C-alpha cells in the first residue's frame, strides 16, 4: 500500500468554505487530475475534489506522522 501524501494549502481563493490556508490536506493519487495541472484533495467536507495544484505545496512526512494525520482525520 502506498504511503498517504499530504499538501499544505497556500491559497483558498474561490474555495473559502472548503480549504483553509496553512492547513494540511491529504491527496489521493489521480493521474488524470495531474495531467490537467491539478490534485485530488480531501477538503473540509471530507470529500475529495479536484483543485489547481498551484494552490498547494507538497510535503514529505515520515510514516509515523502520516499515520497520526490519518488517525486524526478519521476522528473528525
């Protein structure tokens, strides 16, 4: 199983209710979205949506941090 990947939000223009600047979000691998310059991001609604990749900065987190983030998101 592939390690979960995370990004930090740099801009929420046009998506004020769905994204918070400075917050970490999990992304779901999606080759079609990447070809279009986007990412599939699990947002504040807990759903995955297509967003412009320029709105985010990718992060590399150690596996223990990824596990913790995943646990916290499931509790929310």
